[in-house]
């Protein structure tokens, strides 16, 4: 089992950058594929990016390609999401999630077993 805590959210102007972090408890972080999702008010929770257990493979939603970068540091039990060129439509609560299966990277939220509490990102026009 793993517990996840996100941080790094905040208010930023359009065109700016933010770096989100997700710190995991427990010794098994390095065995999980990890993902970032986001949920805007009144909308579904959408896939943003995923990274495999070793950090050697990544996957992005179309809107994130070229702007967002997912990374991990297994020695520090930390997952990160660097977000550049932010737009107002990126405003949402961002969640990190862990998938214990170590299979192909998934963009489906039902595949993820553990979730953090979320961190708010607000992008002003």
C-alpha cells in the first residue's frame, strides 16, 4: 500500500509554469506505475500523464504533449509534473495516482489503485 500527497499547486498567469510534486510513503513506490489526472469543476477526472515504475517510459494526453513533463525520483519517493505554457483551460485539481500492476501504462483512472487528495491549479487569463 502507498499513501500519496500532492503539492505545488497555486495561482499562475497564462503562459506561466508550475511544478507539481507527489510524495509517496512506503517502500514500494518504485514498483508502481504512476499517473497524473486532473478534474475541472463539473467535469470528469481526465488523464494527464503516466510514467512506468523505472521512469523509462512515459505517456501523455494530447493536450499535455509538448507542454507537460512527468518524471520520478525513486530514491526520494517523488513523482513530478512540470507544466509549462499554462492555459486557462488547465485550471483543475490535479491528482497523482499509483497503479500496482506494472503492466502497460494506462490512461484509465479505474486502473489506478491509490490516489492523493489533489492540489488546485488555477491559471488566470
